[in-house]
C-alpha cells in the first residue's frame, strides 16, 4: 500500500493481484464492502445521480444509514465516484467531499487508487482530511485482505 497526502486530497494506492471485474465486485457488492469498510454494506442506485449509502448494523442487529452519498461517476471496471455527505457537527455545517476509486489494469493485476477531497475548501477541512487519511489507511489493508481471500490472482 502506498499513501500520499497533499493536504487537500487523501490518496491511497495499492496493486491488487486480481482482475478489474473482481476489484469492481469488491467496491460495489454489499457483502464484499462489509468485509473491509467498517462492517458497512454499500447499497446504491448504480447510475450517475443515484443515491448511495453505507449501512451498518446497530446493537440490535438493525441496518442503519452510516454514510450517505450520491453517485457521481459509474464507469464499470475503471472509475467509481461519489459525493459523500459529512454530517454536521457543533463546529461546522454538513459538508461534502468527493470520493474516487480509479482502476488501472497492469500485467500483474489492478492498480487501485482511492482519492477523497477537496478538503482545502471545506470548513474544518484539516480535521476531515486527517480523519479520512486515517480511515483509508485502515481500510486499504482490509480491502487487500478481502481481495486475497475472495479471489485468485490472474493466471
């Protein structure tokens, strides 16, 4: 895993030893996202402008909305992007960031880049940047592990 920060966009990258179709399934299948994304399932209307929500189970086992978003880009096996809505706090109103998953085929697998930002233009953006950086640095190894567990490397 490679992490890079430029103070406005969180960026993490990794080479996944599998196919674009497998990575796409990891990113869009609720049962797969639950394996690496804080036990959250991603449910979405897979079209530009569609509603997306990461749902988590509460203590009673009920699914609740954890993070809400809107689909910005839906290009299977290449690019998936969302407008993510960050809940309001005492210090700031609700704001949004963009979240991009970029897939690039390589001989040895798929290079996945995850970018989220632009935090430089947000109220309390430094705080959100740092939280997101920590979050993606936590998620990426779990995503790699889910990939290795669910898929065989391409022949």
